[in-house]
């Protein structure tokens, strides 16, 4: 994202309270210790953290100048990575932040097929951060998915936080701060990212990204306050198609018999995906379906103007005709229960089959 936000050109839409706070820290030379960037996914937490690192590491900062120069080797390195990132949509988030690896900058995240970030990963992270910097500059470590640190990993990290080193900055990124060891939280400065108002995302898509009014409307609504998600829908065709596939399957459920629904669930499962990755994907499917139910209920209450899936407004309205409100409420409860079943390690396929049968 290239939204111009305040003096420092933050690549962030919304959440100005965060960038203002960080700017003040930088201007007063008070950046230190550990920060937690907390809030739902796709609000730009990682992008902000990486840019924050670039500002601190830029080699041409003099006389209180804080804007990264764009010319030094660090700035060129970071901007090259950003460009690569937007030209190759890789992985779930469309980014591969590992590309940013650099002497004074280290980023780790939960590996795709693992349930948590383990002790080895954290030891390696701490070791790298403790090496003295070549130019006596900052050393910055970012931990994505910090809510999935294992117990052992949390304890190892805690030891590092208890003996803070000057100029070593750690940023933990988390969508569920309740899962982070409370002692870690108490030793960190927590910055809360909030969902961004739909109008702000709409304006960004229309004015900054030059999208059409109808695209800006559809995707600002679909993103539910998450600007990075709106951009991903518009830039990553495959991701968009897969989302729409999940969405359509569920809308069709209401006019199908059990066997057709079970068949549709079958087709959703890619045999190559398994383990934690499959659980994550299934959770996402449930979120899409929950969104559709919410839209049905909004229409039922005459609040069409708040619909998330305006992208298929007519289809949802047509499908929703004749579905009793009690059935919709049951479906909503069924999906809630399914989420709990997934958390309890019930096989994802069984969870979705259960919905297809009981809908
Ligand atoms: Zn620079």
C-alpha cells in the first residue's frame, strides 16, 4: 500500500493514532525495548513494523530528520523487497517477509505446518539480535504470530526482555494478545490496531488505487475494516476466486438437498492440504459462511446497507427469500459450534460435513 499518511509516508491506511505515536517516539529519540502490535489480521501491522524498522535503520538520518532517505543501501534493500512483494503474490498474505532479512533486521514467524513457534526458532532469533551491530545501529527483531509462541519459547524470550539491551528493538505481532504470556505483555508497550472505517477504505481504493466506484464499494465492504484484505482481493485473482467459490457454495446450500451439499463440501477439500494448514483454511471457510448468514439476517432486518457481500447482493437476496429467520439463527449457532469443534481438533472435513447435513 502506498497511502500517504502524515510526514513519514507510512504505508498504512487508517490507524493514524499508531503512526502518530511512533513518530513522536522517533522524534524524541525514545524508541526502546519491546512493542506489541495487536489487532485483527490484515490491518497492516507487519507492513507498519517493517517500515518502522526501515526508518530506524536508514543510514542517512541526521539533525532530527526521520523520513527514510530512500537512497542508502538499507532503504534500497527495503524498497526492492517491497516491490518484489507486490509483483509476486506468494503465500497466504501475498507477502514473503523473509525476503527482508538483513544484518540488523530479523523476522520470524510461525512456519506453515507448525502449531507454534518453538524454542529453536526463538534461540536463533535471540542469538542474532545479540550480535553487536556493525555500525552501532539499531537491531530490530520482528516476531509474527507471537500468540503462537510455545511455552518454552515464551520463557526464553522473557529472559531476553528482562535484560534489555540498548538499541535492540523487538516487535511482537499478534491477532490474539490474550494468548501471549502475560509477563511478556507487561514488559511491552502495546499498540492496538483497530478495524478501519469502510468509508476510509473506499476512499483509499477509489483515490489512491484508482479503482472504479463499484469495485471500491464491493471490496471496501467485503474487507470488513481490513484495508490489506481489500487490496488482496483486488490484486490476487486466485485468492479472490477461492473466496468467491466458498461464498457461492454456501449460498447454494439453501436450495440443495443433503447429498448435493455433501458433494460440494467434498470439492472444497484439496487433497494436498493437511494438518494445521487445513485447520486454518477450514476456519477461514467458516468465517466466510458466517458472513453470509450475517448478510441474510441483515436483509431480514431491512439493513441491506450494512451488507458485507454486496459483490453478490442480488444472489444473496434471491437465495434468502423464503428462508425462515429461525433457520438462519440455527445456522449461525451451528457455525459457532463448528468453530469450537475445530479448536478441539475434530477433523475439518467432518466439521463441514456436519454443517452440510444439519443445515
Ligand atoms: Zn536510507
